[in-house]
């Protein structure tokens, strides 16, 4: 399968992602090294170049004692894949569809804010790689690059969705949704688990909140409604960036919860603006909430606990997925995130009933280490991992990821002291 002249390559409808393994194995012979594998001195130099020290803490911190993060990872160990032998997987496909988009794999870029604290190229670099790999990209309301610039980087044919932190200002919400739609963001994802940041010790202890230092307000600073709100408060959004950023983040997030009563308004507003494109709720963890989404006519849910960053001591997102998929998986498009670190995690989530999986920290780390190249390396490696796993375990496509390929032990949460990844 490492043979680049393998005749099946031409027959497959997805690239032979697995060849990325070969490419990296060849590097020693070529006198180079795979990305991220560099001598420690260079790493030190790179650390000095970092835009802000805060990026590491912000990306790695979890709610409270990190118990939800830990259990997110442990849940994957309860399930084991059952490989099948002597299956002709030569023409296997990683391809799938999401909301009418034909994409390379059931893997997308989860919405992550303030990318410029990880690398100066920020969201544009990530959106560019997403387009190249034909994977969906989600832009966060807390992004550090405008809707318009991200759309340009993602290109006319990129599959992109807009993640909303809903302002307590309907006119501003409408303005954001209109801009998102006009710039090709084809589904709306409302995140409901973050009315306020969870209590994250490290960020609090180091006073690490980039928004209050002027990062992460670009969607607001480029918005006509938000700019008029700033001017009304005596803040010039072109000059007083720190004040404007503080106002932005305080007005879209902090302290005020929305409730179910608001959802029909948001859904109707988005459908009117977009001509009926999908509306998704992200952050669902209970069967009751999942059923609530079905009753309201929501198109999709992302079973997510925000990578364990919001509620400490909560259920593992994968365990929530199992129950939710059983209860409503045939009535709503179920997606999953939180804790995916490799292809076998992707396959397990799909086997448990998710139709699509989103990746967060993996690409953030790639971005931090080496910008656009780092994101590309991480995501191509994940695709190669998936391609190879399917080849060696006898799976030909997403249709093969079902409960038959899993052996699950409901009690066995292997208590590995997980390297906090
Ligand atoms: C540093 C960081 C920032 C995040 N920012 C956002 C955000 O702006 N909007 C959002 O809906 N989710 C946000 N999330 C949650 C992700 O979208 C996603 O749910 C989570 O990262 C998936 O888990 P994983 O990182 O283990 O893959 C963030 C997560 C991290 C780690």
C-alpha cells in the first residue's frame, strides 16, 4: 500500500492519503526530517518567536481539575475495534457527505477562537488548509480574522460553516449571520455550552485572557452594527482596539444565558437569510436536550463538551454520544467532538452513531508549532492514519463503521494517567 504506483490509486475516489506515511519515511534518506521533528535548539528559537506566551495555556487549559478532559479520553478505551481479515480494501473510500457537501472524510475543523495567539497567520492559514484537503471548516465568532478574509482564504469552493456565540443584541446577530451567509458560510452552528468561560485555573492564575488584550474581536471590529455600538459608547473601534475588544467579548459571551425559547427565532432568522440552510446546536450532552432539538426541528447536533473546558466532572462526550445516537440518531444528523486524537477515535465515534467528527486541539497544536505547514501536517497525518487503518482493518467506507466492529466494555475505564493531551 506504500507503493505509489499501486494501480488502485487511480480507481479510488479519495487520494491515497496513506502515502503521506511513505513520504515521511523517505525523509531520512533525503537528509531531512518530518515536520515537528527538529533539534531542541531550533524549538527554543521558535518558542522565542511566539506571539504570546498565553497561547499554550489557553489551548491546554480545561475546566477545574481536568476531570472531564480525562474522562473524554478514557471513554475511548472502553471500546476496541475488531479488525477483519482478507477484505478487499483496495478501493476503500474515506469520503462522505455533510449537509449536501461531498467531502474527503468524516472529519472537520472544529471552531476555535483567537487563532492569532497561536500563530500570526491565524484563521486564514487554517481555512486555506481545510479547502486544500476538502474538509469542512468552522469559523468561531471569537475568531481573530474577519468573516470576509476567512472566506477568501477558504476560497469559492471551500465547505465552511459559521459558529455563533449569540450576542444579546438581535440586530448584531442578524448582521453577523448576513455577513456569514453572503460570504459562503453554509450552515449555522450555535454553541450553547459557553455563556461564560468555565473556571480554568491556569488561565485565571496567569491572568490569561487574550480578548482583554485586544485579540479575538475581529468579527466585531469589522461589523457595521458592532462598530456603531462602539461609537455610541465613545469607543473608536479603529483606535481603541483593547476597549472595543473588551466590549465585543463581554457582549457576545459573558454571564448571560440564552434559553430554548430563543431557538425558534434564531432558526427562523437564519433560514430566512440563507434560504433554508442547516441549523445546528453544538454542546449537546443529554438525551433530553437531543430530543428537544429534534422536536424544534433543528437540523443537526454536535455532541460536544467543548474538549472538557466548560463543566468539570462531567460525563465523557463519547459516552453521551452513545446514548444520544441510540435515542435520536435516526431523526437528526448527529456529529461528535471532544477528545479525538487519532483515526481509531474517529472510527469509534462513527461506529457509535456519529455521522461526522470534528477536531479541535490537534490542529491548534499544529498551528502553534508551524503555522499553515503545521496544520497541514497534522491533518494530512490524521487522514493517512484513517486511510491506513481502514486498509489494514478491513473497512471500505463510512458505511462499515457500525456497532459490529466494536467490542465495548461498559465498566472498564482504563485508568491510564493520560499524558494530558
Ligand atoms: C483553545 C480552544 C478554543 C476553543 N474555542 C471555541 C470557540 O470559539 N467556539 C466553539 O464553539 N468551540 C470552541 N472550542 C471547542 C471546540 O470547538 C471543540 O468542541 C473541541 O476543541 C473538541 O475537542 P478536542 O479539542 O479534544 O478535539 C475551543 C476549544 C479549544 C481547545
